[in-house]
C-alpha cells in the first residue's frame, strides 16, 4: 500500500536522514525506531507509515504490523518558498525555505525478496540508495561518466610526464 505526504516544510536533506534509518524495516520496527529518534521529521514520517498501514488494512483486515515492511520510501524536493531578510546598508538577502514530498510503499514480508534491486552503476562515484535513486547533489554528470573532456586533458599530461621521466633517466 502507498501513502504520500506532500509539501512537508522541512528540507529534504534533513528528512533523508530519518528515512534512511527506517528503510527496508518491518512496520512495527520502523514505528518503534521513529518513536525514539530525536529528529523533527520522525513524527510526521511515523504518521505517514501508520497511514500506509491503515490503507493496507482497508484491503485486508487480518494484517498485522509484523506482516508488512517498507518496500520503498522516497524523499523528493517540494516547493521552495523564498523570504527576504534585511541586511546592512538597505540591502536584503534571500532565504530559501525548502519543503519535501515523501512517499511510502509497504509490501508483505513474504514478498521481501521480490522487491526491485538497486540498479548497477557505470561509475563508482555514482552511489545509489536502495531504490536506485542518486543521493542529493549527484544529478549532474561526473567527469568519469561525462563527455570525455576530462580524459582528453589527461592524455597530454601523461605524455609530458613520460618525456620528463625519459629525460631524467638518460
């Protein structure tokens, strides 16, 4: 079953920390973990998981929290509100107030082996989480997986290095 929380007024990078703590756990374990986490996002996330479990019980009333686990939990960027703060000399600086979209998908524990595995990556710098999504800030092209401009810069340097080594050896 699924449940969504949209435009939660906290930055995604802060909510990710809480989501990572419960990803892949059974519902009862996740709720217990969130109960004792000293983070602001823990309470809304626990409420969201409880809502997803309630949605699952609407279909099958015999389900218990031990029968379901968090198959997927994603935290995406939501709207960004901009505010202005007064600064010296009559200037103003912009303050960005970020929000998050959180999605929770529950699945039966019996299907735990059938959950989609993370995708393989071509470059070691591109680490992905359990759902196959890149971490925040890794959306751009890395030099190892880019157009090859970084590799072409290395070729002349390697040739110069070999010439210097040959000159010092002679």
